[in-house]
C-alpha cells in the first residue's frame, strides 16, 4: 500500500532502524513496508508508534485501478471485456472496452457518447442511466503512463442497462439500431444471466458463504505458520542438510543455488503443510531479476512455522541416513511418508470445515 512513512519519519527525525525497533519488525521488513508493501496492520502499528492517524501515512492518489483484468479479460460468451476494480471498490469497464464488446471497436473514441445520446437509445433507456454515461469516471490504470495514463470508465452494471436499451430499440418499430450491436447485446445479456443464476443458486443454498468461510479459515490457519512481513534472517538450514543433498546427488559445494532452491521447494516447502509454498510465493514474489528479496523461512512464524521446518529437516536427515545416501531410496521413503501437499486454493471450494 502506497504510503508516506518515509516523509513522516523525516519530519519527526526518526530513522528506519528506530522505527523497526518501535514496531518490533526487522529493518528489511520495515524498509519493504515503506517502499509500498505495508499491510493495514503494519500501517496501524506504525501510526500508533509515531502517534499519528493512519490517514496521515496514506497517499491520496484519486481513483485508480486497484485490481485489473487487462490481460485476462472478463469473458461473456465470445465477448472479452477488460475490467477494473477501483480503490473505492467500484467495478468499471472502460469506454473502449464497451465499444469493442458491442462490435463498434473500429469507431472513434467518441462513438459511445454519441450512441447512448442517440434518439433510439435515450428513448429506451432507464431514467438516470444516461446521466451516468454522460459523466464517465476518470481513473488511472496500473502501469499506464504518458498521455494514456488516465482512463474513462463506466460502472459495470451500466453495460446491462445499455444492452437492454439496444435490444428494446431494435425490437420496437420506429427505431433504428445496427444489427451487430443488437446481436452482441443479446450475447452479453445471455452470458450474464447464465453467470448470475449460478451466483443466485450459491447464495440461496449458502454455498457462497461456505466457500468464503473456507477461504477465511484457510487464511487463519496459514497465519499460524506464516508472518505478514519478513523477519530478520537467521540461519535455519544446517550445513548437514546441504551435505546430505550433495552426497546423495553426487554434487560438490559449488552446486548452482537456483537448482538447489528447486530441490528445497520439492522436498521441504511442498511437503511440510498444505498451501505453505503457494502462500510463501505470494508473500515473497520474484523481482525483475528473477530472484526473491527474502528467504522463504524468513516468513515462517516463531511459534509454529520455524519449529515445523526444523522438525522436517531432522526427518530428512534421518531418511538420508536410512537410504544409505541413495537419492532414489531417499525420495521413495519421502514420497510415502511425506507426500507433496496440494497447493491450489480452488481445492478448498469443496472442502468441508467443521
């Protein structure tokens, strides 16, 4: 979350190291938070420590796309629509996206405004909808810059109102509407209706709440093992672990670290508990150079996560000795005793929590 922690620290004459001690975080952790990864919980801790309101730490950037689907557009039948969720929670489509969805993408950028204000559409449009189309929402898209940094969008449900007006106009004598727009409007409404009925069934049966409850309980469960922020680095993997791997694989100590990382993910993080590796990857994403800022174990909690890791590493050493340092035998024992845990969150959709 973008913030002004650095500016407030400068005003108060407090260093990042001092702030880290005040809130009980590592220096790399507080630095990472200052540079834009601060969670709401971290901002609250910092605000309390600095004796300021949380709002004083936030940057007011106006409306911007907090979530976007430019590269993975919403699919309604054969229609693809880039969509966005703004920082105020509003769901929007861009004007260009709506034009393309209706089959008018070859027209100028002013086409939508002229079209919704045409007699055929305004006559069949619900009261108040036209005004919203004539007052588009200006917001900033993620990664956009230069003259195209700002986008004009429309609240998502307005597309349904527009499609209904197009269909009503086409099917009513006396109005002229292009058959292409009529056809695309029908496709959109049918696709939305199909999606909507699934959502209604989920709501009526309580399945939507069950799915949300499963995800919430999963996050609560993961919180026992994984911290929101990276902890200071402490050696967690003993030399014995790497000696065992090198001996079983016939490697020397100059083994490529990246390949060793894959081995660690395979025999450690994918096996110690469900969803751990997937969550660690989210907390510690790859940088532009392909590396990660922290070691995965820096996110493990002292109460549950780190003890679980130490226990697993001890088991791996015992397996290596029992296998007489033969890799195939070692992996055979590991697969039987500690198979890889499923990592996909979608699997929790049908998991019954008690």
